[in-house]
C-alpha cells in the first residue's frame, strides 16, 4: 500500500494527524491530492455541510464553538474549517478562530482547522471546497465552514453549504444593512446573536420585514432565531433550526440539487485554476499576444481565442 493510500486509510479511521495531513495537501495544492481525493470519493456525501457567515464582530467563532458543544452532546463528530484572513507576511491563516475554540482541542471527535483566505473574495479560501470534501469523507457528521467576515463578499458560502446560517447582532446593522450586503439572498437561517443586548428584538423585527420583501430560497420561509452564544443561550434552538432545514432539504429533493450545483462550481473552479496555471507557464505567449493587440495587429477577442488554441495544444 502506498503512502497516500495509508494516509487515506488513517483518515477514514479518524486519525487526527492523517486528517490534518490531507488538509495540508489541499492547502498546498500538492500533486498527491488527486490520488487522495480519488480514494476518498466513495465516502463523500454523508456529512451535513453548514456555512456560518456574517459581518466581522457578530460572534461567528463563538457561535461555532457553542454549536460544537451542542452537537457533541448528541454524540456527533464535528469538523470546522475556519477561514481566516491571511497573514500579510506569510500568506498563512492568523489562527484566531482556533484560539477561540481551544476548549475543544482535546476532543478526538472534533477537528478544527484554520485555512487562509489568501485574498480570495467571497469569504472563502479557494481550497475550501476540497477541504470540505476531505472532512466529509473522513466520517464527520457535521462540517462547519466559518467564513472570514468580509461584509459584502460573504455571499460565496451559499454555493458551498447545504445550510447557510447568517449571523447578525444588535447595533451592527439592521435588516436594511443585511439587504445591502446581499445576505437576504443567501441565508437559510438567520440568527440574531448577542440577543441579551438592547435592540435584539427590534433587529429581528426589521430583519423579518426585509425578508418578507425578498424571495424565499427554494420556496421555503427563512427562520429567525435569537441567541447569545457566549452564554450558551438559544444555541439548542439554532441547532434545531439547522436540523429542520436539513430534514426539509432531504425530503424535498433540494439537497441533491444543491450538492449537484456545488460539484458543478467545484469543477468550474478547478478548470479555471488549471487555465491560470497554464497562463503563468506560458507568460511569453501572453506577452506576445499583448504586444499584437497593442500594435493593432489583432483585437482582444482574437488574442483570447489564440491563447485558448495554444492551451488546447498543450498535453495535460
């Protein structure tokens, strides 16, 4: 048995080091990743993928930590991909989320990994879909993807999760602000966190009014839950709402549709990434085509067609 097969076997047997190594292969875009994902493929499609998003400061990491506690109390295995802003020096994750979730560090049935966004728009790392696929195949019941918290770019998470939870907080933006950020279009569940603060119910009321004017996702009305994650209050209701949405997805047929869309997006992203790699490798061809356009020997459409023809002649 080769090294990758051994690694995959260890990950399937819940060995933390093996799982961490596989995630590292994902982040590094290592050549061995193709074989690992091929071996893992038959085991995917069982985990409930939950995206947690919202503007900075609404308590995403605290809520995630509280949800881990709730689901672990039910005996479920939980994995978290916490997408962190990249370090401006190393390009690596700043690990803030892992620090905040330290209380779960010794639980062998919890896996938490920070993944650097590396400037990726949409609040996600470009490697996040493959990371989710690995964690799904490793037998976790719930995989939580917590986004960076970059305001209007948070909408990408909706394409990568079964259930998208949008967090808001009193004093940090009402329903109108949520509408401006595009959050009304992506949420399956809305949580007003820090509900012990003044203004929580008015924020929920404004949000409900805003949601009433928007089109429900897949024809299902969105639920609003009040919670205080730092106190552990209302987290059971948040978990119940997450479970209810997943049950609805499963019985309505929308789960299969969402997962098919997710796979389609993943294929598209991988193809685009491959094209970018080819473009970097053939910078001289691109420079020559650029010069031709500058000299009015061809237009940009012709240059693009020529570049694609060059790529088409390159063996994979």
